[in-house]
């Protein structure tokens, strides 16, 4: 038993790192994407096989196409930082629409208004912000895939601002001339070439750098523990080593202390505790002894 406590204290005093990755690649049924076209501004293209950004000549008239897409981010555990996010797009060989044409540098921007796949159109397209936009360089060849595009800043913004985040706007950086960049949409016929978003989330916390002046006593604990020097109401979440949320509850302080008794049912082990309240957001490791 003494050796077990020594090992637990050793793990507690070192850096705690918790990380996970989710991969989102929905099909036509679960996916949400559409293209919009200025020359057919009242038409809906919610089931189009192309995810495309272009400016092309249509009988002497320039036609601009943009595409929008939204992924379901609910699988990212609440409160975790976005370490990395990558969007992969595959060239659509089966579509007759021109693609990977001209100086086709493109950009991904965060949509800040809601939209519906089966009703969205050019004349009612959702607005976007250029904050933390992700640039896509011009294609090097006529059938290039663009894989692992860094959209970390955009996804961080989406997680931090869920009420004003509704996916990506895909458009050319310069909507003049004649150029195009196209890929499979989630409605495309090849399942493994649908747009794919890979998100790595995690957090790093140490006993020396987290909770500032707050102290958890006792730690390890058996039935309950106290977080000292925290005042007010806090939302508490407890995660296991695989980033799975096990408990979530609210606690009001008793003077300067938060008394936590809701973790009594946890099996013995090491956990990550998160407390969010009026005075800030705090992290710490906790150890259940038995």
C-alpha cells in the first residue's frame, strides 16, 4: 500500500497530459454541405456532389460559386483545448465541372449565421468572418487533392463561440478572372473521399501551475475533498485519463471552500478535475485512493 501511494503521488506531481482525436467524415445522410451560385441566386444545391469554389465564364457572364459545410462538433469533450484541426479535401474526378483551374488560391472562413442545407441559396447565404481564416494555396496540378489543411484557429473559434459558429465558407481568395478549385462533397459517390475533419483535443496541467492559490485537500481522497480558496458558484467536471467526462455538477462555496462529495462513487485512480466559475477556469489532478 505504501508503494501504491508513492506511485500515485509521483504521478500527481508530474505533468498530466490528456489528449484524444476524433475524425469526422459524414456521408450524404449525416453531412451538411451545399454550393451556392450567383447566376442562379434563388436555387438550392444542397445535394450537389461538388464542394467547389470558382469563377467561370457562362456565355460571357462571370459566374461565382462558393460552398459551405458544417461538421457536428458535439463529440469534442467540453472544456478541452483544440490542439490541432485538419481538413482534408479530395479532387472530384467524376464531376464534369472544371476544377483545379488557373490561379485558384482559396480560403476557408467561419460562418457566423445559421443555414439549412436544403434551403440555402446565394441570395440568402450566411455571413462569415475573416478572423483566423485558413488559406489554401493554388493547386500545383489539375487533379490535386488538398489534404490536412490547417484549420486549428477556425475550429478553436467554433468551440469557443458555438452561438456564432455554423461551419466553413469555402471561396476563392480572388473572385475575378477564370479559375476553380473543386472536391467531393459529402454527397459525392466515393465515401472515403468525402470532406474529412480531424480534431485533436487535450490539455496539459501540473500541480504547480494550476489552481494558482487554490489547494485540494486531501489528495488522494476517499469520500470527499475540499478545494480551498475558491469562492462563489462553480461548474465541476471530472474526466478520466481517456478524456471521457464521468461527472458534471454545480457546487456553491462554503466560505472560501468548495466541498466536493459527488466523486465518492469513482473507482480508485487518477482523474482530471475542471472547475469553471465567476473568478476563472481551473484545472487540477485528483486521486481517488479507494
